[in-house]
């Protein structure tokens, strides 16, 4: 069984590629089914966020990584060579180590950010509900969650308030001298937007509007900050009054287009508008950034702000790496132990089956009147021959191929004494 972790992230692929490789939540079940069928996977889970898309799997054989890459490219209608240039693939203990780093926030755009753990747990839950998680991948996910908890508990990785949401609000403070006089529109109602709302509120923003496809969720979120909620279709009517727009939805198509923003700018009389599009695929058409008085940023533009804020976490990250290394080593040790248990169980079942057949034959011989001494002798010899037949054949084949590794293993396994053959006389 081979563990695989294949994907792209903010370090290896630009947003233009990441948004094309992103999976819509409603398509995950069918995508995992296709991956298992076309890439020959036994277990699979898909993590898809604004900064990464990763496929975790377990499979038989060594050729699955290339098949998985080909499937991913085909599924998203991408050139496989182009995708391979900005993708990565980890196998075995490297795959386990990578998942633990992701779960702990050490592979995130914002070092140590906690949201990724919840997103990884969600990916695990979806895969488990759809029946694509088995014993091996399930064990890896649970171990990764435990390691991430240790990192949070025993290091200061999460103490500094840095996240994509925090970086977006920090950038807004560079555009507007006093955020308390600004009016903000938040598009979406997920975890990231909730974090944005919290940071904006702490920065003094008291005029918050939440727009979401599901109005009920928008109402719930807006109520936390004394804001108001609207449907996505009502966005054009409020745009002229908005100074800050931050968007993060799971929409596959843009929410905000150039035409709507142009109309709003005319009514605003060229007052500046600050926009951050955190979504992948993007919620705001890139052409909006070409308009005068619009400051449009994507997640990639937040990198500089985030790097400055995360320097304080680098020492904690080194401590976290040690915990992850120990966690990966422990996971692989447990996996090897389980492999040994499976092998021993299989060996015992095989020996028991041979014994049952030999005993039945011996009982028939006794019932036929054969002397017990003779039956016992035949039982012992027959069972010995049955048990040693295949190992003997394998040893002879290995010897014929010039291999002595199997012979050494057998001697060690059975603690065989050396045999001194009689010397030939001259």
C-alpha cells in the first residue's frame, strides 16, 4: 500500500492556476469517485481551499502518482505538462509528514494559521461520509489531527494574530486613515469572512453589510456585529455607499463585475474603494482593478503583509517541525507494526489451514484401521513437507537468480544453526 499526497499551493502555482484546479464542494463526491476509478485508488480525500488543492490517497502499486496527476489535469481541462510543472507529490512517510505540516499550519501562506486544520477536518469528514476513507488513510488523518493539537499546545505558533483576514484588514488601514468612518461590504459568510468581520470590528468599523447566497447565514453573521444582511443580487444597490469590499465565497463564477463597479464609482464621485478578493476562483473580475479609484488585491498580493506579521512565529515553527518529525516517525512505526501483524495473521491462517487438512487425512486413516504410530509419522512428515514446500521453492528460485538475500532472511527468521558439510577426501 502506498500513501500519496499530490497537489498545488500558493508556493508552486499562481492564482490563475489555483482557481482552475479548485473543487466546488458540491462536486467533491463525484470527483473522488472518478479519481478512485481512473487513477486506481483505494482511498481518497480532497482538500480544496483558496491557497491549495491537494489529493490524499492510498493505492496499490507505484504508478498511481502519474495516473492521479493525469486525472487531475483531465478533470479540470488542464495541460498535464503545465500542471506537473507547478505540482508536487509526496509518497509514504513524506506524504504523512506533509499532511501533518499542513494540519499544523506550517505549509500555509500565513504561518501557523488555524483555519487550515478545520478545512482538513472537513475534507476528512466529507470523504468519510462518502465512503472513500479506509483504515490506512483514516489512521493518517487522525494522527495528523493529533500532531496538530500537540503543535498548538506546546508551541507559540498561534499566539500572534496573523491570517489572510488579518492581513486584508491591515492593508485597508494603509488606505484609510480612520476605519471607523468606513463602510464595509463582506461577500460570503464562511469562516474567513467571519474572521475579517471580527478584525474590522476591532479596528473600529461599525457599518458592516454581509452579502451571501443564503440570506439566513448572512443574517446570523451580521447580527454578531450589529450589521445588516443582503442577498447577492442586492449588491449593486449598496455599492455606491461602500468603501471596503472583502470577498470570499465558493462561487465558480465572479460575483462582482466591472460594469457594476463603474456605475457605483460615478455615484461616489471618485471616492476610493478598497477591495480584497480572497476567493479562489476569484469573486471579483480582474478587470475591476483597471478602474480609477479602485484598489483591488488578491490573496497573492497579501504576501508581503503576511510575511512581515509572521516573523514572530518562525521560532515556534522550528519547535513545531520537531514535533511533526517525531509524529511522522511514530506514524510510520505504527504502520509497519500493523503490516507485521497482517503478515503474521496471514501466516498463521495459512499454517492452520494446512494443519486442518492434515488432521482430517490422519483421522480418516485411523478410522480405516492404520496403526496410530504409522499415522502420526505420516502426519508429521506430510505437514512438514506442506509447510516448507513453497519456502523451499522460493529459496531455490532465488539461488538460481544469484540472490542470497532470501537465504539470509530465512536463516535469521528461523535462527538456523550453521551446517558443517563433511569435507571431501583428496
